[in-house]
C-alpha cells in the first residue's frame, strides 16, 4: 500500500449478509460479485465490508470467492465486523479468521461477566439456538439452521428475557426494542438486538454508523479519500452507514437490496434495482456491475 494520497471515484461500504452473501447459501453465490469487487479493488476502489458478523464469518464466507477472483494481497479491502467493534485487513492469510491481525475496540466490548453468563445459560436454549463462539466483542445466539421460525421466536424471547433480568440484577442499563431500563446505573450500556435468526447482545455504542466512521478513518490513514461513497444493505439498520457519511459531508448514495421492507425517506439518494425481481445478492450483484462500469468510465452514474 502506498502512502500517496489517492482519490478513487468511489469508496464502497457494504453489508455482507444479503447484498454480498446469499441469505440462503450463506456464501458468495453469484460469480460476478467477486469478479466485480476484485476489478474495482484492482482499480484502487476501497472496499469496506461492514457487518455484525465476526471476522471468522467474513474470512470463511467472502475471502475464498475474492481470492478465486484474483484479489491481490495489497488490495484496499477492509473488514469491519461486529457492528464496528472489530476490524482487520483480509488477505490470503485470513481464510479462517483474522487471527492476531484482528483489532478490537475494547471500549465497544460487552462486559466479560455478561459473556460468561450468556454462555452458561446457552445450554438451556440449545433446542433452538447456539452460542456463536467466534464473536470477540459481543454475544450472539443464532437460530439453528432449518428451525421453524415461529418456534425460534418464542424461545428467543425467553432467552432475551433471561438476559434482561440478569442485567437488572447487575445494575447495567439496557435497551431491548421499545423497552429501556437504567437499572440504577447512569446510562444504557448494553443493547439486546433480536433479528429474525439471532439475538445480538452488544455494547450500546456499536452500529453500522460506527463502521462508517471506521471506514473513513482507516482509509484516511492509508491516504485514500474516495470522491463519493456507495453503501449497500438489505436491512433498515444499514441506512445508518449512509446516514453517517452524509452527516459527515460526504457524497453518498445508498442501495437497498430488499426494498419490500419499505424504503426509508432520506435527503441523500436511495436507490433500488430497476428489476423488482432482483433482491438480496442478485440485486447486490446488479449494483456492483453498474459501479464497476462507472469506475471504468471514470464517472459516477445517476441511475441504472
Ligand atoms: Mg444484511
């Protein structure tokens, strides 16, 4: 990596599950996703993955496809994991996990006692979910693949309630959906974040916006300042990436690959693919192909 100041057309800030990795196979299943990403990285476009998953997941899910497509080791690729709490620069050496190259923001970790408590009660819920051993800053319990999601939701609620009660006992402030309790403390320190396939118990300071801050900071340290940003996600919470970039004065457009959930109204452009049949990684692939063409031409496009 040179330290020379560079201004590529785009910086890409990408959610992984959904727009890049298929929610069905949990792999990079569409070949053009990897080839387009690698072509852009080779052209100097920084690619920052911004996921709630662990470094292990990024390594195992994304890296094989990128390496097969010819990703060079000095490519401007960064993985921000666990909603901004950890990050690393993925290379060929990271096909399983980030290992010693992983950086963890200690200020964004949940307390060790909470991790151990969740681990200790996980066996009570192993009919429905499993403890994700790969997380370094947060706790995640994920639904068993193939479980009936209504059954899971009930068990998930019971698990979340146990954690809520534990945090009350420990006098740790917590937010869980609409519920909020200071528990005698001065601030909300922990968030219980249930999704359709998992519960994350995380530091209240993490989020997709933190990943955006990390992306700007880590690229600036390498002398890279993109002229414009493009963000891509399948969830409402992914808009927080573009929100933060916009707040900080960058030009940004957000691609929503699951618009059926309802597009959010923003003052920056929010885009969808022209073909409503394309969702998730199929839509992600369409965005990447378009942006690759823009990079080749050296000019941003305003539409598909
Ligand atoms: Mg996602």
